């Protein structure tokens, strides 16, 4: 059974840091891209970062570049999102997701001013975790 389980969310003050984890099971991870997404109250889902597990190639949406770092641990089959200099606008439920098609993750990222694409059920990432809440207080 393919599973993704997020952890590490919580309450943090503006300017603080958190590290999220996405523990995977059932995947042959070399074939997958893992993405972090978030959804704030009353807003649509936003792509944050993607990592191609085998190569380690990583990508970020514009709003988190220089503040967030995605990484993976092959032994633990876990993907991390280190978040620094957090802002109240980062408050959201954070999800990790997996798909064999890297493009499905990359197209959701805003890049050099171009908005990320919204997904449809047919173009969405195949596997999702249940999310972890991050709250940043001002």
C-alpha cells in the first residue's frame, strides 16, 4: 500500500523555523517526484516545492525561494521541508504528494513571476498525505 504521512507542523512565531517530514511507504522512490503543497483557509492549493527522488533535483515556488529547503533521506524514505523565516502568510495545511511524472509537480510552482497552474483531477499528483497544520503567528 502506497502511503505518505506528514508530520512536524505546529505553531511558530513570525521569523521562526519548522521542519516538516513526509514519511513514505510502499513506493519505489527512484521513480517518483515528491512535492510539498499547502492550502490556506479560504484559498486554493498551492505548489511549494518538488524533488526528484533519485537525482535530488529540487524546485521551488517563487514565494519560498531562499526560505524553504526540500531534501530527502534515501535510507529513511522520507522527504523533508525545512522552513525558515516563516511569515503569517505561510499559515496553511501542508501536504506532501507523489507522482511518477515530474511535470505534474513542477507546473504547480510559480516561477519568475509566472503563476503556478491549478490542477484538475486528471492532472493532479497521484498520491497524497493527509496534511499537517502550520500556523505562523505575527
